């Protein structure tokens, strides 16, 4: 009898252990497979998609669309956090066409939309009137930033908002050109704000206020720093180098490092931007820091190891490296993958700036086009791209070259640029899905593998 009781207890214990293992496996699997995309370039602002369990190829009948939700114009990519999708747009009845380097005025309404991640249905909306006075006036440029229960948005004309992410109520707001006596950049405010601890760091412009740190809860100014001839469009980044945290700012007059706690300048490497066009965030490998922009401008900086200081190794190597415009390049193990302003994808040896290979395949594979665009993220051992033709691409990028695995059309190019139709909005890669937008709709595509 005692033996039977012991066996029964052992069987019960085994069942309990199996249940615990199943629950733990499910929890671990969820933590491995699910990740939000709460800001530009993802959680760590590095364009790495840290999920698995994704499709290896697209289905024979094309990508699986989960929902499509109508929205209006804009270049701002969506962000995804807490089961919601945040995206901004611009509603106007005017024909918003203007030449590349011209300014014209258009009246309309900027909107901040909160959508349900599962269905695409609208949860809340905030809108405000705004007059555009920029080139490429389709709509906002900056991806919403979701952090600590709030969502932060920066409109194309410098309207900075902090919302309650759940309810959509305004916590605080500012109009940057008014408060800091500056002018909207030619192509609008486009430098995605950065959250660092209790600070919201923004590229603003104006005398002594190229960059401003705000208290993210109240909007109060904590510090401001630098004067630059123009704002540029490059989002800031924080690195650890020379024994200190450094806020790196790429602006039309140089690459500057400041103390992120005070705004005090550490060092500046001079740079002369064409048309104020600096767009990429500098990328770092070890003690090397690279930045580049229009037209055929680039710079490689060596960071000091013992203090916050820097030395320029080379500058404006017009036949080497790259000059990025629309696409943030991806740096991996001293090798740079990125689109040049000429529309070609290059593989570049960072230390020398030598172009090892080139390709036009991520677009149509034909002749390169001016400012040809395909956004790049790394996932596992492969890369995903979203090109200006509205196509998703699975590929491998190595120092040996570009190798395409598959592609699928998911959305129509809706904006006119350089005489062709394009979609120039960075996607959000979250929870085994990708969220895309053009000037007419926001789209959710399922990328989860069907394999058990």
C-alpha cells in the first residue's frame, strides 16, 4: 500500500513538474520572441530586431496582411509599445507639391494617432492646426517615442508634445521655433528626440540652443548647448568613450561631443555640410566614429581612450565610403553597409573607407536612382529591408556582397520625389510583425513562422 502511495505521489510530482516546465517554456519563448519597437530604430536605437520564430521566405501568395488602416500624409515611421501603434500624419486639402530646395506655405492639421496593435482600430487621436513652410511638405518626419507611460512626438514645424500614452491627454507641449527664436529647417524638424534617463534631448536650433535637454515629465528646460548655422536632421546618440558618457551631435558645422548631464562641450571635429544636409546618426566601432551626408561628405574620427577627445582620420573621401541621405547605415564588425546618395548600396571597409562592393538589387536592380532608399535592420544572421517601392526584402549582407533571399510587395509608393513615386518612412519591427505606412494607410504584416 505504501509503495502504491509513493508511486502515486511520484506521478503527481512529475505531472506538476511537466506543467511548470510548459509554463516556463512558454514564458521564456514569449520573452525571446516578442519585443516592442517603441522609438526610431527600436528599443536600443541600433536597428537590430531581436526576435526569432520568423518566416524564412514569403508565402507563395505574398506577404500576410493582418490589417490596413487609413491615415494621411507623412514620413514618420510608426512606433509599437504595449499593444498599441503610434503614428503621426498631416491632413490638408491643398496640393502639397514643391521643388526640392523651395519653401511654400500650406495649411492643414497634424495628427497623432494611437491604433490597436491587433486590429488597427483607432483608440485615440490628437490633432492641431499647423501651417507648413518647408520642402517635401507631405507630413511629420519623427517617429513617436514611447517611454514610461508617455508618448513624445515632434511635428515637422517643431510642435513638441508629451501625451499620456494610454489616454492621449496632453501632459505638456512646446513650439520650438517660437520658444528658441529659430526657423524650421528647410526639410522640417526630422531629428528624432532621444530619451536619456529623466531627460528628453532634442535638436532645436537657435543661438546657444542647437540641442536642448528637457525634463521628460514636465517639459522644463534642464540645459541647452551649442550654436550651429542650421539644425540639420541628425538624431543624437549617447556613447561611452574616454571614460565618460558622451552625447554625440552631428550638425552642419561639425561632429560635437557634450556631457549629456550638463551640455558642456567636450570636443568638436569640423565638418562642412552641403545645404545643411546631415541626416544619419554617427555610427561607432571600437574607437572609430563615422558620419556622412550630402553631397559626397563624410568623416572618420578616432576617439581617445583616456579622456573625451577625438582626432580626424580622414574627411570627404569622395570616391570612397558613403554619403547617406535617407537611410541609416548599419555597422557590423568594422564593416559598413549603407546607401549612398547615388542610390547604390555599398559594402565599405570602415578603417580605410574602401568600397568593397556595390549593388542596386535592393531597389529594382537597374540603374541607380538619386536618393534611392531601402531601410535596413539586422535580425539573427540575416537582414530585412523595406524599399521605396513598397517591398519587403529578406537578404544577407556580408563583406562578400549582397545576397537576396526573397521579397514581397506590401504597400504602394505614394509620394513624389526626384520625379518618381516613393515611400520614405521607416518601419517598426515588433512582435513578429512589421508595421508600415505611406501617405494613405498604415499596414500590419504578419512575419511569424507557421512552423511549430
